[in-house]
């Protein structure tokens, strides 16, 4: 899949009371510094089919983590 030049994401982390500028990302993965385990391909933000795949992976990972925590608490 080819992503247009307009299809880019910039993460601007909040430092104090100001957002820090950051370069735009057009390919690869984007992660969240706030939400543990959140990582998706940049392309998934702009493509509905890739978005569904990424969402399903995130939900499956969350279910797996929940299952592990449940098994640990059963001990």
C-alpha cells in the first residue's frame, strides 16, 4: 500500500504546559507513551482495513493480558 504525502502523524508530547514539536511519521509504527501496549502502524490510521486489523490485535493482546492476570489472582 502506498500512503500519500498527506497521510502522516505527528505526536506532540506535552512538556509542562506546552506541546513539544515533533517530526511527522509517514511509515512504521506509532506508540502511545500514555497507553501501555498501544502500538499501531501509521498506515492503519488512514486505511479502514488496516485499522480493523490493528484494533483486533490490540483487543486480542488486551484479552491475553487479562487472562494472565486472572490466572495469577486464582493462585
